């Protein structure tokens, strides 16, 4: 009886493997095509970067000035945390809506910043919002009236 059970389990697992293989075949082919496409894109980017460097060298030889990007302001090692947002808002005695208007963001953004699911350092995408929050950090209640 044990031998029959062992054979039955082996047959079931063999059939299951073949079913999985047939189900995954289209996905594997799409995945392989996408990997080839990504490799082609990487080659194109590398070629464009080489071409860009060559053109920059030609410009230098001609004596043309290459425009330099503007240096960004150094914000130091400042960061803002979820607890920091909440404490700033409480210290200034502002509602979430008023704080959102002051920071130049939407109400749900402030709510998400303060929520417990975002704990620790906040990743603020827009630089102008980050700078504004650093300004708010230095404000007092009297500064709000101005």
C-alpha cells in the first residue's frame, strides 16, 4: 500500500511539473525578449554617451565654452522625520490643512507624512517643498502672522 502511495505522489508531482512548465512557457519567452530589449537599450545609451563625450572633446578643441550646470544649494545634512512634521505642526498650533497650505502641499500629503506607516526620515521628492519645510522648522507662532 505504501508503494502505491509513493508512486501516486511521484506521478502527481511529475504531472504538476509539466503543467507548470507549460503555463510558464509564454512568460519565459516574454521575459527573454524583454531582457534582450533592455540589453539593446543599454548598448544604445552607452553609444550615445560615447558620442556625447566625443562631441564635448571637439567643442573643447574648438575653444567653445561648455555650459556648466548651476550648482545646487547645499542643504547640509538636514532631514525631516514623521515625528518632526507632527511636532512642527503642533508647535505652530496648525491644523493639517493649514500646515499643508503653508508648506505648499496637499492635505493628504501631510496626513501621509504624519502617518505611522511612514516612520523615520521622509523622502521628500520636490526640493522646493523640502526647503520650505526647513524654513517652517525655524519659524515661531509670531512668524506665521507675517
